[in-house]
């Protein structure tokens, strides 16, 4: 069977090569359609990525917070609880296994205290955190960030922000503080990184959460934050988080709260869905026009090659072989048009990207994702098969005697 298909495809390309004008006319429609498809998908993927970057940088729509309930409201009065349940850092491996592919898991325990370096004593916001805390919110200017190895080894290291660096030793530049030792509570920590300066920031530092004493969590619980790579997937992640809590704790609703901006997330998902649906409709019309062009040219080819088909049938060619040949031609035209259309679409994107960036006064890049590339390939195959079926069946059903009598 595969040898028959290979022979049909080879014969199809030979026929197309011998009829250059027909081939060009056939590919023109699919070329334009696929060019539109590539450019729209690339611009759409670029817009989606640009939107996600804006969401991550300016909102918390992609973030889920899980906090322990440390108080109870009775008759409108908030009463602190003597004890409460909390998610321990020991659960981080389980949470990373569950959400590591779809988001960034961050656990923090924060407080305010004095920070001492030699004789300098300054107040600061202190955060015991996992590596994702710095990766998701800050950029390290000098040195390095906290790593998972620091967490596992319980290394006494710390990353400070630019505001704290300038206050601890005013005669030293921030990069000169790398390797210096500071004191926080009863801990002596080595500075391994200084964060990039931000406007109007307060002095702050972050160190591995594994250094925090378990007894501290019984006074003030740590906070779990999960940032999704795709904001519209956060609702599914919330369901998975609630299921995880139910597996590991009792009376979850009474002891934990899971916060998300659900209404905004639903609107975001709906907006992205509508955009893709509208773009798909526009592209669909272009592709259908290209497919009709393929069908029309193949029907003309059937008419011109009626005597040839009749002769082939007369010497023993079966219907399925005749049909397979025309289907192979349709598929070959579709793939050729797809290749040329892809190049056209990429050219359009290369021209459109700088124009959009200039108009928006920001960096915008059209891109083709894996799913979009697979979509283009799938569409090419489907168009070739669907619009090649009718001409192929017409050719296969021709009567050998009538076909041989046909005058071109």
C-alpha cells in the first residue's frame, strides 16, 4: 500500500512539473489563504504573549494565594485563634510536582526587623522565601539569586535590595557588599546578591525559607503563592489546589482560603477565546477559497486528461489507483501552496512587527507557536484531501469507452 502511495505522489509531482501554469494557478489560492493563516496566527500568538507579559508585570490575575485562617468571625467580631493549620515548607516537593509544569510555586514567611552590618543597624522587610519569589518579582543586578540548592543545604545566604544596600554601608557600592555578613534576628547571613533598583522601594531582604524555625509558623503561618504561566489556566489550577488541600488536611474550608481574581480570569479567558474564534473564521474563509481553487483546477485537469484516464483504465488501471493519483496531486498542490504561503506569511509578519512596535511605542514580536505550526500542517493536509475528493471520484468513475472517445 505504501509503495502505491509513493508511486502516486511521485507521479503527482511529475504531472505538476509538466503543467507549470496549472500548478501556479492551483497554488495561488492556497498560497494566499495559508499566507493569511500564518500571518494571523503569528500576530495572534504575538498579541497573546504581549498580553500575558503585560498581565504578569502589572496585575496579579495570574496568581493564586493560599492562606491559613488565623481568626474566626463571631457576631461581627474577629477573634484570633489559639492554633491553626498551615502548609509547611515540607510540602513544597509535592506542590512543585503538581504545579511545576504549569506555574511557579512560591512560599514566603515575612516579618520586619533590624538588620546589622558591622556598626550599621537598619530596619528592613525580611522574607524567608523559595527561589521563585525573587525570580517572579525582581532582577538580580549583582551576584546571584537564592537557588534550590541553598534551600536543600540550608545555606546561610541572603539577597538584599538596592535600598537596603545603600543604607547598610553608604561608602561602599552595592556590588562591593557581595560576600559581606549581616545579622538578622539570631542568624548570620552572607550577602550573595543585590537586586536591581526600583523606584520608591523600601529596604528589604530575602533568605532561604529552610532557615526559618518551624516554631515561627505556629505564631504566623507562611503564605503560599502560585503564579500560572497562562492566566486562563489558573481556574483549573485552583481546583487542583483545593483537591490537594482536601487530601492533606481536614475541614479545609474552615482552615484555609484560596484567593484568585476569578471574575477577571473568566473575562480574560472569554476574550482570548473570542479573539481566536473570530480569527479562525476569517482564516477559514481564506482557506476555503484556496481549496475551491484547487478543486476547480483539478476538475479542469480531469477534463483535459479524460482520454489519458480512459487509456489507463483500458489497460487495467483500477478505480482506486486513478482516484489516489488525483488525491496525491491535490495533496501535493496543497503542500506546495502551504510552503510558499508560510514564507509569504512570515514576510508579512517581518514587515508588520516593527510597524506595530512603532505605533504602540513598545516591543512587539509576531511568533509562531508549536500549536500554530501543527495547525498549518493539518490544514494543508485536510484541504488537499477534502477538495481533491470530488475531482478524484469524478476521474475514477469515468467509463473507459466514453473517456477514450472524448475530444480534448
